[in-house]
């Protein structure tokens, strides 16, 4: 586990019921095609048309990371966790002429999950300084594969439709697609495919095999030096990708590796520009340490702009994802705001696919220090290739992968959300038969069969605004 003495101190203000309501309703509007004003929504004291039970008490004026266990209640045919919910009799929603009553505190529950409250106030971090899946309510109560906040919003949708008499349609994407897919690639290594086979040959004292790997290293292109191939493979589906490039080739202070390449090397520059010219998105892959140090993140952003021969004020490079999915909730949002990114796509659990904030749409993380939503958009990460087959993660067999993730994909489609897929360039190597190119193409073929809209992060930001 990480050294917890190095965690930034808490710097949060109490979050009022009014602030929680405003934050939740902002995202409700982003998830549905809302025309005009919503009916009045709130707690009993405000005498709203849609009255919501107030069950949070003084929880949001304290610093406890976890509330009392949720009540599990049925909605849309499944049992869902409802936090801040006392025992209720009968339905969780009652309708009357011109008004509705929601007998669970979906506002506080949605705010708790969507804002990242548990991560901010918890002191638990793993060896990479990340909030671990094993410490989350999603793992403890078993709902990481369910976008629970979207179900809360569906309760509110029914109430709004009843009061207004007007249907609310989930967000639709390009060409009225039922959901969007954001295909991404973190470019960590370009020249290291030979290393593991060489180490294995050396371990077995297979001198001939070791020599062959060294010979290939110096006489043939590396199997991971494949950016053009990755772009071509994705283009088969009529899609464009976002390529996240590391700005540092030096290992971190703890020895964690960054890139095995330099983005300002001539051949790398040429490949990055080619990908951009093909219509792909070029983005920053913040190296180890930049999630805690905004100046370092800014310098990596500027370096990538220079590679693309863009001025510092250019908005073409507007997205980021941190290496190793490093995210310190007490500082990282500030680093992103300072650098001026329009979006980030770091927030997913490395250990399990699903919904780290229990939501399948882009959202604004919460700035607890200033008691407001962050300005940048988070496009949450749902599925990473390494999660599927890793000694510390899921270790799924190749034929188990698509059946395992299909229920999650169906949830995203149900609510018109965004599916974010991370497939590293090194896993386009045909030598990888467990989470390699064959598994990538199975997922992409499924997505195309479901008529998804393949969009870049920049395009998603423009549509959500």
C-alpha cells in the first residue's frame, strides 16, 4: 500500500442540500434531452412539485468516507442500492395529479457516488497511490457493473414526465446512435516487445533464444512500434481513436517506468502527426507524478503541442489520462483545471471493468475545496485491456471476455451513455493471445453491431456542452 503520510490534507467545505441538488440536476439535464424548465424539484421544506425524501442528515458536513449501508430496492426489474434511505413501506415513488413524491433520497445518493466523495475522504491508497477497488462501496456491495446513478435518474425521469406530461428521451449521439464509444490507446511502450521473451530465455539459460531476441531487437522493427497499424485496425470500423502519449521517458522516483520513447524524436513526431492527419485525436498521457504536480502536467501538455507544431493557446490537444490511472482526488482535479484540459479520462478501476462513479455518462467531478463542480469533463474509463488478464486483476480466458463485459455494454446502451475502451498499442501484437488483437476485434465488432457512434473525446465534449 502507499505511504499515507504523503497524502494531501483534507480541504473541503460542508456541502449543503442546495449545492447537492444543483449538482445532481445539472447532470440530469446532461443525460436527457430536456427542453425548457424542469418542474420544481427538492426537499419538503421548499414545497416542490417533485418532493424527494431527505435522508442524509448531517453526513455531508462531516468527513466520513462511507455512509450507512444502502437499502436494496427494486426499480426497472433489478435490486439497486439506495444510500441515505430509511425503511420505507410500499413503492419508492408515488404519483398524484400535478406532483410526485420520491421516498428515497436519490439526490444525496447520486451526489455521493458521482462526486467521488468516498475517494476524497478515504485515506486508502494502493501501491501506485490510487484509491483501490477493494476499498470502494462498489466492491463491498457488488454493483460496479451497474450505473446506479443512471437508475436514480430514471426514477426522477418518471416523476418529471408525470408532472410535465412530456416524455424525456435519453441523450442521442451522431446519426441518432443509441450510445457512443470512445476508443483510446495509452502509448506506454514502442520498443520493448523483445524484453520479456529475452528475459524468459535468459531465465531458462536458452542462450540461442536470448541471442535471437537481441538480434531481432537491432535488426527488425519492434512489434510494439505499430501506431500506424493501430490506426488502420480501428479505421476498419469507421472509427477514429484517441492516442495518449507520455511526455516523460524517465522512471518515477519510485522506479515506476514511464515511456520507452521520446515524443520529440524525429520518427515519433512523424508518426504522431500522421495519426493526427488521419483524423485521430492526440492527447496527453500524464506521466507518473503529474497527477500531483500541475506544473509538470502543463509542461507535458506544451511539449505535445510543440510536437504537433501548435501554439500554446491551441485547443486541439484538450484531453488527458494519467499513466497507471494515477488520480489523487485531493489534488488531481486542481492540476487538470490549472492546465486547462477540457476533459480527462482516467477514472476507472484498474482491477475491474465497470463504473467507478456508478455513472455511464461524462460528468464533472466535484471540487470539494471550492464547493462547486470542476470545469473539466470526466469521460470515465469503463474497460482496460490489462484488467481482463493480469496476475492481480481478473485473469479472464479469451472466450470469457465478451460475455463478461456484454451486460455492462447493455447498461450503457440502455441509458444512452458513453463506453470508453482502453486498448494499449502493445496489445495489438499478434503474439498476445489472451487480451490481444483478436479480443479487441471481437469487442469492436459487437459495438458496431449495436450501432454505436464512434467518437473522439473532443467530439464528446462538443456534444455534451
